[in-house]
């Protein structure tokens, strides 16, 4: 019997009564009845400090940390201390189940993982959204290519009007010079008079402005507008062909 008492294996009823007579334990129960759970935890902690083998105080602390002041780790500790002190208690199985519940809560708090069906559903939803995004990107790419394709012929046709007009002016000047040489007597006639027999050089800014698109170069722009690269470079003396960037304005001669 002395050995059993030394090892803490006294009869459960007597041990529980002794635990509950401890002054801090009594104050802790009074605080619980007053719904002062923080104060109850403080009193039961003092009871455990006064007697680390107070199984009843450990149980009360486990219950408070599980349900009133959530702290799963602390609840597990005090429940385990209760089972060590009273392994054969009538509530041992219920306490073990409470420990499992606290471990699940602790695992959820540390690493919240969804259930397997939830993971499968989320994966399917992500796959569907990814597919929709790819379709939208393909539609926008097709629209962009269509706009670029339609814009190039229009700009090319506009660019070809100026060389045609220049050729017409040169032809008119040449015709006037021919008439002046063939009929010297009509040199002072208003129609045949040409103040400057030399054709005027086209102005560098006499064309139009084009905004550089991504990945374009002066060579690609010259091909797009059917203009010689040398003429395009001469019309834009302030632009370094090696540093051409999208958004720059280029004069098209």
C-alpha cells in the first residue's frame, strides 16, 4: 500500500477528493461558474504549481484550453498529464478522444489541407480556367493580327500616292521644258513659263508620321511602305536605327 501511495496509485475517489480540496482548485471552479475562464485558468495553473500531481486541475485546464480559451497544444499537454496520473479513470477513453480532436485542430491550424475531393475539384476548376484564358489569348492574338494585316495595305496605298504625284509633277515640268525648247518664241507665255527648271527635292517632313510597333525596324518599315531604306533613313536624321523602339514617330517620305 505504501508503494502504491508513493507511485500515485491511490484509490481514484480519494485522489480526486484531495485534488478538489486544494484552495486554488476551489477558486478555479468558482471562476468557471462565474464564466471567468481566464481567471479559472490562472487558478488551476496555480493548483498545478502547488501540486504537479493534481490530476483534476490538469483535466480542468485541458477542458478550458480546448473549448474556452483555444490552445490545442496546451490542452493536449494537460490531458496527457491527467492520463498519466489516472490511467484507469472512468473518463480515460473520453479524454483520449479529446486529445485526438485537439491534434486535428492543431494540424488544421499549422497546415490547413483540404480534403481529397476538395483538391480534385480545385484542380479541375483551375484546368478549366486555364483553358478559358488560353482561348481568350488566342482570340485577342487573332484580332491583333487581323488589325495589323488590314492596316498595312491601307498605309501602303497612302504611301504610294506621294511618289505618283511626284512623278506627275516631274512629267509636267519635263513637258514644259520640251515645249520651251521646241517653241522659243513662246518662252514668255504664262502657260509654258517654268520659273525653276530643276525639280524640287521632297521635304523630309512632307510625308506622314508612322508610330513604330513592337519588333519593327527601319528596314521592315521601309518594306511596309514601299520606300527605300536610304530615303527613310535620310527623312529621319534624329533616329538611330540601332536604337529604334516601339512608340517612336517615324517620318515616311
